[in-house]
C-alpha cells in the first residue's frame, strides 16, 4: 500500500490508499483522558515527534453494549477518509449516536465511504461515553476537582482540531458540515449553541436529535444518586472513581438505565450539563442567534418511541400514572387532561388511565399512546422548536422518515429510531441494514437510498438538499420532505400540535 503523509498542528500523520480512497484512522486529537485526567475535560494532544501511523481505528469508549464490556479510556481519536485527488473539498464530520452511553466511530456503517467517493472529506469522531463522559459529580463532596461535560469537551476539541487541520487533508475549513443521529444529532444541536465552536462549521445535519437532553447540575444529581445506589456506595465512596477499573462503573450505569424513569418519569439518561461550555440551553441559545448563518437540515422518524417504550425497564413513561407524575413534578398537571385526549387513540384505550393508576406496567400491545408521546416529547416537538429557532438566522430544511419495511412491520418497530441510517449512508450490507431491508424489492431500497443519500450529498456540497423538490422550512406550517416507499414533499401544519406542547419545560431546574 502506498503511504500518504500530511503535516498537522500535532505532527506528521501517515495514511493509506485503500479502495481508491485515502484513509487516516485513529488520529489522536487529545491527550489520553487517563490517570489524573480522568473526569477532566479534553486537553489538546501533545505534538508528537516522527510520523504517526494512522493505519487503523483507535479504541472505542468504555461501554457495556448488548451485554459486552468493551472499549478503553484512551479513546479520543478521529478518522478521515478522502478522495485520492482534490483540494478545498467539502467536509462531513460525523458524531455517532448511542444515547451518550454506547456507540463508536468505527462501526462499519459509519465508514463514510460512499460520501468520500462522491468528493467529500469524511471525518468521524470518538468521544467519551456514559460515566466517564457524561455523569456529573462536580457538586458532590470530594469531587470538586472533577469537571463537567467531559464528553462535550471531547466533541468541541475534535471540531477545533478538524477546523485547524482539515486543509492538510484536502478539505475546506470554510465548508464543514457537522452531522449526527440520536445523541449525535443532539450533539449537533449542542454545537449550534456552544460558544467555543462558533464559526468552525457552516452547516449542520441533526437526525433524530433530543434537543432537550441537557440537565442542570441539580437535575443531573437525580441520576447520580441512582448511580450511587446501583453501585452500593455512599457519597464517601465517590473517591473510588479516581482509580476504579472503569468497567466496574457499568454496574451503576446499568442501574440508572433501569430505574431512572420510575424515579423521575420523562427524565433523560445522563447527558450534557448546562455549564460554561453550554451556558444557555441549546434551543434558547439558538433562538438568540448562537448559530447565525449556519444552514440546518433536521428531522425525525415516524416511530422513534418504539425503541424506548417497553412494558418493563422502560426508557420513557409507559402508562398514564407515570405521565401524570412527570407533569406534576414539573408543574404542568393542568395540561395532562389535554395530553391524554390527544394521545389516546380510542374510547377503549381511554380506560387505560384508570388501569395504569392501579399498576406500574402495561401490556406491550397497549403501549402505542406512550410510544407516540415519547416520539413527540423527546424528538419531534423539540426538533421543530430547534428548526423554528434557527429559521431566523439561517436556512432550514425539515424531513420525516416514514418508511416501514417488512421487518419493521413484523416486529412492530415501524419506522423506528435509527432506521434511516442505512439509507443516509447508502449501505445495504451492514447487519442492521440487512435487517431493515429484508424482503424488500431492490427497486424500493435503491429508490429510498437514492432519495436520502443523494439529498445529503447535495446539501454537503452545495448547501441545498434538493432545490427542485425540497423547499425550505417556513415555520409550523411548512413543507416537509417525507422519505418513504414513494419519497415526496408534503405541506404539514404543526400549529395545533405545537400549541399542545406550548413552552412546557421538564426537568430544567
């Protein structure tokens, strides 16, 4: 393999020509956050001597993924794929999802090969997750020297490094698009609000973001207290955090995931904190012009909630008793009857409120109202608010992914969370892609991939996803690009829907 060496602010980096693309994998952009740097924000990497061999991916972040402990604390790297030729090329920076809890930049689905083949410099970023990246211990005795938003600081430093160095890799620092899905999409919204990266990117793509997944120190403490309970610790035991095997922390992290909804229905899992890195809640910051001039493409999937609402160990409220507690805790009890009327689907299901007043769980077949509620509460409603906020300062486009594949129908998942990713990345061979497209005619999948992937490529390269077929967002009565068996643009009126939610806020104190 022929080698390619570039000069960066950190030192020389050697890449490799593979399948007609030049790859630079596992480039460190920060000092390893180990030892005294555990629970510290990302520090710029010390420049190295000689040539760094960027021949393979770095380690993923510490996590428990589908029962498997994996990853490393030394995980702060990024990956670049670019065409063989070209300079001043548009850049796509991908921030992976996974609830700030799991995930990796090295997942094959996120290779970005199809983007690079179309003349785009593709970058993926690894950042710290769960306890090491997004838990807040700063208000607890003995932890005053810990720092908050470690995972956010990783993303900020990565974007800074990319902005400073991407020209060496053939990219144009003035044509950077940041993108992500789920927690990655939420991270994109956060970066629109983060003062430290203002001006470092010109476009953003937020897929299924959770724009309200940001806690105050006090609210974060609700989940941290559960973590202590799950670890079997008291506050004095928090000093163990400095030296404990990081994999042991997954015991408490798992406990939080299983219990957080039953303690505080509607609260999010541990994620970013409102602090000096994110001094204003993202939607409010965007309303004030924090991302002036940035073009935004944003959207959600039709059935996001099917991945999160369960009969047991649910990720969001699964009955009206939990929902009532959520509204009461946040001072919105008066709005609950209207919510019930909106989300109940039939007179028979209206009785579910009476049933769930007497029980904590509901049968799976009766979860649909709560799946819809979770979809709107966590994803659709705040995404529309983010779009409306940015509209005053930059062009915005709105989409809805509504393709229900045969497997989506047979499993009851519908057009669930993350189901658009194989279409966006134009990858039919990844295991998750094969599951989604199983039994579908080639003509159907090819057309859907063409519609979505090509729109993303156009947006990254030209600043317009589809000038002829996808008009800009105009407000709560707006054109929406619908990705489905027949992709199309529809005019949809969200006015009554948004009036239902008003400016109700949850767990923001």
